[in-house]
């Protein structure tokens, strides 16, 4: 029986933003969609998120950001992944982002940004279509 490994996703909440409802909702939606999910909890540093992603052997990191520090935090995560030789772990983001920042985040290597109003099903479908187990 050749069963493919499930996609493993780390949902992280970097920085000082204390609003984790959206992160918990997406973590549950990913689990309900059949993915394996690791949720790191609130107030994680980019270093903690990358360490957890490597230790848990995830295929994708999803960061929730509502506090406006996304440009710095996302670039730090990408840089640390590269430094650790783990740049094959994809990075997506969800939350509130100014339109002009979405383009620059994608330019730096973030695969996709989901803003309020994106359906949970459409996010899970995007993951299925764009992320393969490593």
C-alpha cells in the first residue's frame, strides 16, 4: 500500500500580536481538510517558528499577522529558513496586509497571502494545488 504522506503545516503567530482566533480557526480548518497541523501558539519569534518547522518536518508554514510587522517578521522567517538549508519549506501568510505590501511579500518569496474574506475551503484548495509533501 503506497500511501502518500499527508501535507504537514505549521501555523505560527509571530511577534507581539495577541489575536490568535484566526490562527486557531485556520489550524482547525487545515486539520479538517486532512492536513497534519502544528500550532505554535502566540508570541513566537521567527527563530522559534523556523526551529519548530524544521523539527516537525513541515512542508508549509502559515503565519498569521494582524499587527503590521509582517514585512520584518516574514523576511526574517524566509532568511532563517535559507540559513538552515530549509528553503524548500514554503511560506504563506494570512491576516490584514496593505495592498502594496502583498506584492513586496510575494517578491521576497512568500508563496501566497490570504486576506479577510478568503474562504477556508479556498485556502485548503490552494494548499492542495500548490504544496507537495517534501
